[in-house]
């Protein structure tokens, strides 16, 4: 039983005081240069005066402690948490310059604000309850495993405001890889692996920005 997607703007809670970003765990030190180079490219192309440049500092330890688990059985993966220690965004109801392109140069997904991950995750889970017909799963990559609309172990971290997401996979199939990135296409029921890892996806986007592939930012740059 699947429901329609609510595309209305999210309600924003009052902003909590933000502490200094939490320290990066040593095991994820490789993320620092990866994220820094990506952020530098965004700032190079989209000035901070642009309202869609929603970049902000990484999350603090208190916010991480509050959002460490999405349910009794689903926790945020450590790599994704450490990524957000380095960078976060403020939610914008229209779009954001902090985009991640998956497989189309002209189409990007806005980075999810860290505090919004639980709401995005819950919204995906609420769309369809229980298993679905086998024929609806035929376009799922063999690298993912799911019996329904979405595996609860898929963690949303980027969205397109239309019910489509990039997801961090913490429960891949036997031929998949922990941490692979899934593109959830709501309308077509496709679940495609678009990157082997979060760092691969970010590095690919950095290289594309350096090469001048900025068509996904056309709307953002219109009022530059």
C-alpha cells in the first residue's frame, strides 16, 4: 500500500545554538581533503552572497548524539556522520548550490541538512508499508537488497525536492558493497548504484566542477 509523496516545504524548527564541529575520527581522515576540495569548488563557482550557497560548518557533538539512531535497528553509518562533521547545509525551500550529480550532468541532488535526515528517512519508510509485488523490484540493481519500496538501512543524504534521493547503503546484497550510493527514482521504481562509495561520488563531482560541468547549477547561477 503506497501513498503519494508530500512535496510541501518542510517546517523548520527553531535553530539551536551550534557548537564547534565535532572532531573527525582518525579512521575517516581520508574524507578531509575529499570534502575540502569539493567545498572549495562550490565556493569558487557560487559566491557566498548567492542565497543558494547554503554551505555551513560541520555538525557538533551534541547534534550527532541526538541523531545517532533513526530507529531501534537503524543507526547512521560512521562514515556519513564523519562527512557531516566536515560540512553541513542550511535547508533552502527552493534549491541549493550544494549539489551532488549522480549520472546526468544537468541534474543534481541537494545535500540533505544533517538535522533533516531523520525526517527524510521516515518519509521514505512511510510511503509504502511491507513487501511489494515482485514485478516492481525488477529494475532494482542486483547490488541492492530490498523487498519493498526501500530498505530501512538505506540512509538519505541528498534529495531533489521531488521524492527522489541519493542513499547511503548499509545493507547491500551479497554482490554489493557497504557504503555504496543508491539513486532512488520514485516514479520509475529504479534503484541504481551510482557510486561505489561516498568519497568516490564526491571526488567525481569535484572533478566535474573543475572541468566546467556546471549545467546542474544553471538555476543557482542565474542570479549570480
